[in-house]
């Protein structure tokens, strides 16, 4: 549900620094407890 927002925010930060964007996306994914973004069907 919020993945599209993360993608948009990631693209925005990409211009400033893809490394920082990667950390943001990775951190968000880890915070949600999801390792594979592709398989978002598995929710805890």
C-alpha cells in the first residue's frame, strides 16, 4: 500500500544520492519486517 510512496520518495532522493535512497528503502523494508519487496503478500 505504501510501496508506491516509497518508490516515489526513492526516485526523488535518487537525484540527491542513490546511496541514501537505498538506505531509506532498505531501512523501511527491514522496519516492516519484509526482506523481499517482491513478495509483499506475506504480512505478519
